[in-house]
């Protein structure tokens, strides 16, 4: 009796083993081969099997854990991306005589860049290098093919962004995120310029860091008139993305892609949404030319730099030039020079607002306008003093 039971159990094990091996071979090798045959592809017998099978090549990048694909998430935001054209008046006369491909070629003789629609009444942002600033005419081409006349509101030198007003209404926009609340590690999507009829450049990646010490001066020292603190993401982007939006997986605007040339190499980064929104507000209110100028070059002090240079504080803005020359740290004739600020001074606060890595000096200066005054707390040779600056 026991021998019979053992034979039955052994037989079941053998059958299951060969059955498992057969299923494995069928799914792994024979099913894909059969699916390629004309007979099975016409009959659809293996369609159900095909729907539940994903074949991944070794070179493919697999993204796991997202509820929606980047394409699905960006499907609404693409309508807020536009191409910005700028051309000189003499080119405009030629454009009136041509159409179609010839007109596009003439546009190319001016400048073309990617832009982002910020408001439904037609405020558009792009990088200043994407346009001709002086004496140019502007047109905007939207994702759905509409061509709109536009005018230049101005260029914000602090962020190096240009703002235009298109003759449009009820345009699609992307809601602003609070970029101060954005942390590294967040998945993001960058959108670039139009590449054809309702086609657009798109790349997904990860926000790797807030580069707090990067200043748009493009030098080792920061300028008091340039944005300090940008986002870094793990895709290089490229020129076609500069001026375009970077959105979160919830569809909010996190940043605008930007670039600067440093040592003959293009450095790509992203301008945080809050800085974009502040600059846009100035452009709308015609206040871009009213921004204050302090006129210094500095290094943002942090605990590392304090220990490196043997400073007495771990925050603030150190007025600095690698040459050690006053004239290269403080601009001649500037508000800083007139107020008596000197090289190696550490500006600790301005009107009671502490200067630190999260709130750099240039951010505070950008909040003032020409003709206004500010009181700065300054450390000079270890002694604290107050200096009043008139911008």
C-alpha cells in the first residue's frame, strides 16, 4: 500500500516538474516565435497572452512605481509650451510676400526659442538669449498651431528671463508650485520646443539638488544683481529645452529651464518657479528697470567656508575678490562704494533679515528698488557695524 502511494506521489512530482518546464519553455521561447508567424498574427489566438507579456530589451530604461506615464501627465501642459520668434522689421517686409516653408525659413533668419505661457491672457516667459531684444518684432506659435502677435514686456537681468505679451485670450497655462517646498529626489518632466505638427520635446528625470551657491554671474564669486540658487536635474536637456517648463508629476510648474556659458561650455540648470513668478510680476507692473543695484561680488558663507577660511561666522555674504583688490570686489560708483562697503566685509543681515544659504544676499537686494534705502549689519575685522545703503 505504501509503495503504491509513493509511486503516485513520485508520478505527480514528475508530471508537475515537466509541466512547469514546458510552460516556461513555451512562454519564454515558443510563444514569441509563434506570435511572429503570419497565421497566428491574423487569427489573434495569442493576443491575450501578448497583452499580459512585456518584453524588455537590455538597453531599455524601466520606470517603476508611477501611476501615470510622463506623456500622460504632460498631455495638458504641452498646450502651455510655445515657440517664440523674433525678427527685425526689414525681415517682416519680406515675410508679407511669402508663405509656408519660405516664411519659416525667413523666421529662422531671426531667432527662435522655446517659451512657456504663464497666464491665460498671454504672458509668456523665455530665456533672454532666445530672442532679439532691440528693435525686433515677435510672434508666438502655440502647440495647436495658432500664430499670435506679441510684444516684449522686458528682460529681467536678475533671472535672465524675458517676458512677452501675446495677443491671445483663454490660453492654457500650468499652475505654479511653491518651489521653496520642493525637495531633491522628486520625479519631474521637462518640456522643450515644438518639433512638428503637435509634436514636442519631452524628457523625464529627477530633481537631484538645489544648488544654493550657483549664481548666474557665471563666475566663482556671486554678483549682488544675479539670482543665486538653482535646481539641478539628472538630464542635460539641451538648447531646445531652454525657456520651457519643468513640471512635477502632479502637473505643477516647478521651474523654467535655463543655461549659461561658463568657460566656453554650456551649463544647464532650472530657475525655480518662485523666482519666475516674482520676475513676471515685475514685468507685468513695468518695474523691471526699477530693480536696485548694490554693486558687489561676494561669496555666501556657510559652515564649510567658515572653517576653510577661519571666519568667525558661518553665514552671511563675504565681499570678495580673488585678487584681493577693492575695485574688483566693489564696483566703482556703485551704491556699495558710496556707502563705504569694503572688501572682506561680511554682510550678516539687511533690514534685520538674516543672510544665509537659503536666503542669499542677492535675493534680498532684488526686493528693493532704485531710490530705496536699507540698513546692513556688517562685520569688519571682527567688529560689528551698521551701514546704510541708498540704492
